[in-house]
């Protein structure tokens, strides 16, 4: 081989090396951008999955809370379903008490008064079985949740119930009719 041929081969090798280096550099520049694109897509998809999981967890929590609320409302509705009926029966109880007082004042026979007492007791028993309790706060501290002050009693201590004008009633600790009372000043 002569010098010229050797130099030509050498130049061809250098040219090929430069060309390959340029191609590798070009590919290297393209690869990171493609890798970066794929990494960005992975990050985007991971974020979407995370948001979907959070959305699912929130939806599950809302569903659970709604179910609990419905159960509580159903229990409350069952517990206080008798409120209107019980309140109307209280008028019957009041009438029995007036009838007993009237019969005793008129000197009615013992059997009639005893029958009124037994019927009154039976009615109160049925109400008690269904959660209705009598509020008779004589001598207790005034409580606006269960008592309605309609006057001042001069002989009673301050904020204490001196006279009960009408008994009150509760249904499962909820007042269905406050006791009408006079309170000490």
C-alpha cells in the first residue's frame, strides 16, 4: 500500500468515525427526550391513579356516612313516631285526672272512683311502656327544656319550682309537653 492509499483509508476511517459520532450524538439527544417523555407520561399516569384512588376513598367514605346518617334518622323516626299520638293521649290523661278530682269532690261512690283510678293508672302504664314519662318537677330547679314558667311563686326559693299547674311529659327524654310551673324569684 502506498502512502496515498493509506492516507485515503485513514481519511475514510476518520470520516466514518465522525459520521458515527454525529449519529450517536443525534440518537443520544433523541433518546433522552423520548425517555423524558415516557417518564413524564408515567408520572402523569401515577398522578391519575393516585387521584382515582383518593376519589374512590372519598366516595366510599361519603357512602358510609350517608348510610350511617340514614340508619340514625330511621332509628330516630322509629323512636319518636309516637310523639303526635302520645301528645294527643295526654289530653285523655288530663281528663281522667279532672274526672278523678271531680268525683272525689262530689263524694262519688268508691267503686266509680276506684275504676277511674285504675283506668288512669292503666293508661299511664301503657304510655310508660312506650317511652312516655311524667314530668312533675315540684321542688326541683327550673329547667327551661322541660318546664314552662307561667308565673312567680312568692314562697319558693329562687329558680326553684314552687307550684306545678300542669304536669309535663317526655318521650324518650324529649319534651312533648313542658310542665307549666310557677317559679320562685
